[in-house]
C-alpha cells in the first residue's frame, strides 16, 4: 500500500532554514511525479514545488531561489530544502505522489512549518 509520511516541520525564525522529508513507501519514482504543497487555514492548498520522473523541476514564484526539491531514488525519499524562510511561509506542508499515466495521486498527512520570531 502506498504511504507518504512527512517529517521535518517545526518552528523556525525568519531567515532560517528547514528541510522537509517525505518517506514514500511503495512509490516507484520512475512512474510518479513528486511534489510539495502547502495550505494555510481558509485558503486553498497550493503547489510549492514538483519534480517529474525525468527530474525536471518546477517552483512556485513565491519560493523560487529559496526552496529546492530533491529526491533520493535509492531511499524512496524526497525533500524540500527551505531557506530564507519568511513568516508568510507558515503553513502545513504536504507531500504528494502523482501517477504519471493517469489521475492517481497520494498525499501525506502534512507537517506544520511555523516561521516566527
């Protein structure tokens, strides 16, 4: 059974860094695009970054130059390195795996990131 589990969230000061991890059990990285989303209360979940099966990456404008998505095929893990964090980055962050050949997707349960002094 496919299961995604996020970790690495927490409280960080503005300007600080965090690395989120997603353990993607039973996800074949050759067949799934991988992504990070975030959501704040009262707003829609929004795409932060994604990486395709052929390692192309895409970032939301609001994180370009600050966040980096990466994956480790051997460990079935993918990551979101976040730097120069701002208070507006405060959100619950979710990882997602999207089947490249159809509309099948899996989500983690989320990890809270709070950027505050």
